[in-house]
C-alpha cells in the first residue's frame, strides 16, 4: 500500500503502463563560427515546428475540454516566444558556440532548477511547462521519435515520474483508467486537465517506490484519498471493485433527483448553485440540477497566457455561459488575483503578507483600465442571460461605491457605442472579511445581494492559514465565532431585503444544512459534485426542525459541541429516512 495525494476523484483498477523517462544526456558540442547561421536556422525551424504541433493539440482538444484547459497550451506557445528564455539559448549559441540542442538543454536545466528552488508551488509547476516545451523543441532538433502511449491494448493505469500537459493531451480517456505520478501537485496543469477529462489521478507518490512499479503490474488507485496498492490480492481487488460499483450506483441514484425542485418538505425553497471556472464544469453542474452559477471564477481566463484577455475574448466566454444557462442566474466574480493566485505577465509586488495585500478588488480599483475592460465584457454578456456582477474582498463602503461608479461609466460607454446590455444588472459583493461583516448593514444599502465566501471568512476570522500543516487543525468553519459572523451578515441582508447566498466549502457540507435553513439564507453555491448530496438532505429536512437545531447550535460554546449537534441531527434524519422507507414497504 502506498499513499499519494488525490488530485482527481474516482477509483481505477487494472494493469499499468509505466511511461519511460526521457532524460537527455547530450555531449558538449562546439560549432564553427561559419556554422552560426545554420545553427540559428535549425533552432528557428524547431520553434516553428513546435508551435504548429502545439496549435494542433489545441484544436484536437476543442471538443474534449473547455477553453480554460486549452489555454494551457497558450502558455506553452508563450514560452517559445519568451525573450528571456530565447535570449538565453541564442546567447549560448552566439557567444559560446554551442550546438542548438545543447543550448536548449542547458537553458531548460537552468530555468527548471531556478524555479524549483523557489518556495512557490505555482512557479514549481511552471518549471514543468518549460521542461515540456523544451523537450518538444529538443525532439525536433535531435530528430528523436515521440514517446507514444499504447493504443491497441486493454485500458491501463498510466504511471509516470511526471506527466506534462502535452502528454496528457494525447491520452484517450477510453484507454486510460487512471494516472499515478511521482511528481506534480493538485494545482498542476496536468491535474486540471485530468479533472476535466474525468480521469482519476494521484500525484506526489514517494519517489523511493519508483523502482518498484513496472509495466504490467496491477494497481488500485483511489483519486479521492490518494490510496495506491501495488499487485493487490484478490480480496482487495474485489473490495475496491465493489466500492467503485457503489459509487457509480450512488451517483446514478442521485441523478434521479437532479430535476426535482430544491424545497424542504415544509416549503422553504433554497437555491443550490454551482461554483465553476470553465464551460466543462458548467456541463457537470447542469447535469447535477444546479439552479445556476453562484460563482464564476473569472481569474482562470487570465491565467496561463502572455497578456490580459481583451474585452472581446471575455465577452465571448461570459456570453457562452449565460446562453447555456438559458435564463438561470450567472454570478460573475470580477478578477480575484493576488494572495496565492498570480499571473506570469503581471508583476505583483513582493509582500510580507500577500493575502492581506495588493489583491482582488484592490487591484481592480487601482488598475481601472483592466477593471473596465472586464466590466464592459460582463455588461455586454448580460444582454444574453440572467447575469449578475460581484466584487471580491470588499472591506468598505467606499470600495463598493468606487466599483459601482466604474460600472456606471462602462454602461455609459456602451450606451454611446450602441451596444446592448442589461441596464438593471444586479451588483453584489462577497462577504469575506470580518470588516465587511461588522458593517454588513451599511454595505447592504449599496448592493443588490451578498455572497458569503466562507473559505476566506474562516481564515480571516480565526487568523488561520489552512494550507499551513502546523496550524491547519485550527481551521474550523463551524467555530462559534464564525457562526456568529454568518448570523450577523444574514440578519443585515434580511433587514435590507436583499438576496443572501453562501459559497465556499462549507456551503457544500450537507452537515451544515440546518444552519443555513435556520438562518434562512436564499442560496448555497458549491462545487458541482456536492449538489446532489446536499439536495438529497434538503428534500428530507424541514425548516421547522432546522430552526430548533440552529438555536441549539448558536448556544454552543465550542466547535466540538457544534459538530456533535449537527452530526446527531444528520443521524436522526437518516434514521427517519430508513424508518419511513421500512414503513412504506
């Protein structure tokens, strides 16, 4: 048994194919001054051919994944045009008289080593992109064949030291049961693509086990837990095969309630919406019966490219989502970068505390040109659906007024240009900061709706970075202080008569449903795979009983007491369901 990190959910059982490592070991080659022109021509021809291949991969994926996943290859094209990377290669050819392939190999090694030394997961993942692009270029310079995956065999589990997006792009999901890699992370480009393709993926396996796995070995992998078993016994195979069947049956059973109205038995309607970042995720959300999109994370349109997306590019994406929703609500969050989200082409300042620094609405209000480009795109898309705009990380009334002023400016510009938009587009804010909670009554006068971002609100309320292993146990969404923050916010929204929703991990935790029903929120927005589980609980839970549970929860002094009460409530509901089913037989 081995343990990795689950990066794309699902269980796979089968024989594995171990992808050979392509390690380049090139002898030092010097060239004559007279050969410089020929060497540069070889380099440029290799770059041209590599670009053509990358564009072909983007086209091949057009019907398979969404635009966000395909944009990964825009980042690869950008590397081939990057002046720093190319100047490094050209300099070694021109000044040190090195052969083109040697210069490319040394440039790859230089940048990969530099990025790997940085204490930044995002930059470490970009090292893999450079290696991927560099290997493609080297392949053409050396005339080496592509490493190909088996296509005429039984479906297999792919095992690799690391897997590049280019390699993953050539995978046929029908042939690949699952993937296990020794490198990588849950935020890597490969992980993003695996999730989009619906392939179970485990990353971060112990490298000491690399020599233990060979092509033809049988593996069990669980992409949810990171569990891997090599050459399991029949008992383990049967156990996981049964678990996989149950998961499939459970999913199929829950799909049967996807079309039902999201109301409690005593008539409380609660909208269950999806958090998405791509069109691919939208399809899953709609299949799960989502009421709409409660959070469209637009920052993914800005990532893995060489420049800010133009208005037309953003407009086309927003319009496409709005039209696919066919009148269902679409809440578009404006650009939320900074903290742990960076753009390669937008240099953010070095900060001691980036999560408390230059990010989200603070960047938008500082870079009004970028903000208005996005607002114009959102407004234009609002003509084609039920679109709402939402500002992140609000801490003051002044910020809301400044953002709305720019929204009005954008409206006036579109009016003058004769471009249609919804003149009454709702504008709301995310409540993520304790400061916003404390002035929620004032903020409610300025906006049309609140969406409570529980992930950041918990972190800021408890001063806990949940990614810090030393203190992650202190990250408690059901802490009494957090519950009081939530209550204050909802009460302010109710008093002002505005819509109030909740997004973040806590919204998708079915255990917390009595809290939301007790508070009387309007909407829960969550990852698509949580919708049906929460919906099933909602259909069995009355608001009347939830209000009683909520009153007891708010009287608790500790997190453990809160959890105990909610778990007891869930057990009682499950018991009632069993008794009702038994009585009807």
